[in-house]
């Protein structure tokens, strides 16, 4: 009987302790944490009104984790909403800017996912870089509409708090040196593999190139665009190096969603890539980039 009573009390103690550990943050607690961010209002609103974020926030790492998740969730919601606006585009310019935003949101979501993936080996400064890229993507989306002069209809419908929430996450994360500026003691981010470090430090990376581009015909291809097209057909997902010999290449190079592509040349003022697209010519800011797309 005594043993049964002891076990009952022990069980009750366990459940009470577990319940205490799972106590969700109070509005006052959330307000206290959110007040430390650049944009406290959206932070407070979403953390208070959605039980999904009702995890205990005891320390900065807890707040950073929930802030990342919140930014990711709102980015996915914004992407879905943006997609639904396609039919509202009134002309080709609006449609071009809208299409860019969809692509940029996809990249933003990918970057936010990388900051949360436990399988991704990264430092605090790597996370800062990915968050900064995610924020830049959204600014590029907005700039596309502004530069094409189509800000009066679709763009206001796209307004959301994603940029503010990513800014908050950036502020919470901060750089290792305390001011948000990455400081790489080893000169490279942690996600750059030893093999890539050797390649980047090599005096002659051309010797390890998979494809050589040369205008005089001494390489595999005469244009970078041809080389990129060939790289798309490569087998495997390892690093693929395209070496571009000295010369001026008048083309816009788009890697799309290709990964692990390294473009190397003969140095500043020797290998030059110059495109002809511009906003004045009808291209969006995003699509007028001389070299664009690609990840890692």
C-alpha cells in the first residue's frame, strides 16, 4: 500500500513537472522578448495569436528558434498569396515583376530552411549571411515593381510582414563579433568544403576546371551560356568548375536553380562579362543582372 502511494505521488510529481516545463510564454513574456527587436509589433502579434509558437522562451536561443520558424511560415504564406495574384497582373511589366517575386520568395524560403536544418553544418555568421540574402531577395522583389513603374496595383496587395520578421531574426542572431558583420577567422564560411578552399586558394584553378570557355576557340565552348547549358547535363551533384579565359563576353548568364557551380576567370580586368539587359529596355531589376541565379 505504501509502495503504491509512493508510486502514485512520484507519477503525479512527474506530470506536474512536465506541465510546468510546457507552460507557454505569456503575453508579457512575449512582449518583453519582442521589444528587443527592430519590429516588435508583428513579432508580438503572430507569437501571441498562434498557439503553434507557444513554446517556452527562456533564453535567446529559444527566441531565435521561434523567430526563424515564424519568418519561414510567413514567407511560405506570402509566396502562396503572391502566386494567387498572377491573374490580377494588368500588363507584361507587372507580370514580369510578379514572376520574379515568386522566384525570389522560393529562394528566400530555401535560405530560411537552411538556417533551421539540423543537418546543415553552419556557424552563426553563416546563418547571418543566409538571413541577409533572404531579406535582400524581398527588397529585390519590391524594387522590380518600382523600377518598372507598376507600384499602384499588384504590389500593395503583396504587402506583408515577412521583411520585418526576417529583420528581427537578423537582429536576434547577430554576427559572432557582436555587430552583425561576419568575421571569418579562417577566411571562409564553415560551409565551404576543404576541397573548395584549396580550389579558391589555388593560383591556377583552371587546371581543375570541368569546362573551359575561350573566345578564340581554344576551350570547350566559346560562350559562357553554352558552358552553363552543358553543365546542366552533368552527372552527379558535386562542385562543377567553369573556367572562363580572358576576354569580354557580352552575354547575360543565368544559372537558374543550378547548384554547386563555380565560375572562375583570369582576374579583374581580364575576364569581363557584360550584359545588355536593363530596366529601360523592359527587363526587371532581377532579370537584368549580368550573372544571375544559382545557389551555393
